[in-house]
């Protein structure tokens, strides 16, 4: 099912997500493949669709800092990064307060989970209706190039997903920049749309 941005019923979409649908949706970087974070069957389906190695971990999308604070132990530096750059084109690895609340597909480096808060309007509207994390992994086949044309995304995933939200083509994006804080040391895990040098400068990191 294709849902055009000009004809969106957010109540209907949110109910589909709550019920466990797999879907494709816009973010402030790339289109993402998603489902609710606690539906194992849907998560396994997305892994299969992407052709992804189970040892590669998915990111999760969150509503706001309050939702992050509910699930994770957040250090002073991590909170500073979140306050400065989220919502936005950045993901940060955070340590869950209780790992048993998450499937192993999300728990990666240092037993942490890659977390995002998107500034995209679609995500803001959805989070007026739901109150749990959703999977956020780029809408492409693992190892292949990112897809920017909605027609390519539809051709690739329409037959396999429960629905695709069509917000049109998107501009070039490398995806979100991924950071990890280890003992107050800031590490770049993946280069993305926000340059690491910009992050260092904005945080005044490393300066007394």
C-alpha cells in the first residue's frame, strides 16, 4: 500500500504501526524501514528484506529526550550532545537501563543502542499518536547504494512491506552521523550529514 503525503491519515497509520506493520517512511536524512521496536516478527522481516547480517545492528527512532531518558542511562556529555543536535541528523549510542527491554538486533558496540530523534514533520506527527520507539534503518538493500528516488524505493519494497509513505524524492544524504561516548571520550562511529569537526566545535569539546 502506497500512502501519498497529500492524503495521510495519521490515526490510521499509527494504528497500523501499533498493530505491528512493517513500513517505509521519510526522515530528515534517508527514507527508513521501520516497525515497532518490540515486535520480533516484524523486525525479522525487515532483516530479511534488507538481506542484512544479524550481527549488524539497527538504530531506533525516539520521540524526544524524555523517551530516551526513560530507556537509557545518559551521561553529562551524552545529554549535551542530545540537547545540541537532536532532533536532527545525528545518532548516538546509549546504554539501556535494562537490556532485556530490547532484542539483540539493537544492542551493539559497548552494549549500547544507536538512537535517533528525527526533525522530519512526518515523524513529529506520528509521535503525537504513538509512544514507543520504532526501527530506523535505511530503505535499501544492505551493501547497495542509498535510494533517493521514491520510485526506486517503491520498486524495491512495495511487494514486501505493509505500506510505504510517499513524501517524494529526497536530496542526497549520507545518513545520520553516529557518535559514541566512552569514558567521556567522543568517538565518531560513522560519518554522516553532520561533520565531526562541526560537532567538536559546537560542543567546545576538548577545550578547558
